[in-house]
C-alpha cells in the first residue's frame, strides 16, 4: 500500500527552484532514504511535505488524502511527524516530563487544558505517564526517566527526541539526520532503534542522513536529489553504483 505519494513537487524561492518536479512514492512500513549533496533540496522537500512550506506546484497525498494545503499541525494530526536535525528538547525538564509534554502537544485537548485539575485530566495524566514510560523503555531510557534532559549524553538526547515524536502516534516519521554528531557506538544503537520503530511499531520512515553507512544499512530504497532534481532511485546496492550519484557526490567534494 502506498502511504505517501508526491506528484511533481516544486518549491521556488524567487527565481530559484529548490525542488523541481519531484515524484516520490513510499510504501507503508518502508524505510526510505533521501540523500544528496549539500544544497540538494532535501530539507526543503521535508519542509514542503510536512506543511512548513507551501509548494509552488505539485501535490502531496498522504494515506489517500491530499494534504498539500494543510498547515503543519493538521499534517501532524494525520500522523505525519517530522523530527529536526537539531535536537529540540526542553532541557530543564526530566526525560519523563519531556515525553508527557509530547503527548500534550499532540492531543486534541491541548496543553493548557491540563492546568485544570479535573478528574478526567488526572486520569489522562496517568495514562500519558504510563505510555511515556513505555516509550522510554522502548529506547532503553526508562532508568533515566527522572534525570534532566540537559544532563544526558548526545545519543540519549537524540533518542529522547524520537521518544517525543512517538508520543504523537505517527504513521510516518520524517527523520532529519538522526545520527548526526554520534560516535560509531551511538550510531549503531540509533540504527537499531529506527529498525525497531518500523518493525515493531509498524511506522513508515523517510530518512535524511549524510552518514552513508546508516543510510545504506537502514533503507529499503533510496531516492537521490541534486540541485532540486531527483537523479536516481533504487536499492542501496543500485544507488551505490549509480553513475549520476557518484558524479553528484564527487562533484560536490571537488567543489569544496
């Protein structure tokens, strides 16, 4: 089943096409890699399909619904959740409270309603707490639940960011460089987490990442952008040998 279909997606900034007529289809429970040299249009592509930017042309269809004109919160409410390259955490909060906040930010009742100490709110708080501990346990973080986010190592902070995203109950996660800044051990751990999110939680994933070991090791298929155009698509093995991809990366390195 096709969960995400992007049709002739274009985003112009002034006279520059950051993304030009890109087509993409992602199947349910697939891990899709999205790669390309710096400036290829990957972040702009994420911003458009998540609702941060409106496209100049084209369509985004998610789970059979055209979401092209929807605001970011409406897109997220349908289960398409984006994480960001920079770890966005409430650093003075505990890990547990951070994930509970993730529930509040995504639930229909809204965050401020929790200020009212009704019986219904207390029951909801308890449910959020129990689910948050389950999510932290999924990432092997439950033993640190009462520690402040700012005191955690980088790998734990990145996993906490994913924990907060899972609180929104996503059908699809857009992961923006999830292993950036990690050492090899942290990278391997995060790769295992991402596989488990797909395999155990049945969540579809699109992954933007510069770490080629992570991309090749995780992706079912890979789409390659360069200067806003899709230049290749295929299995990791096919992409690693694709002449246009090799040219794009060697050209990028040679121009630095």
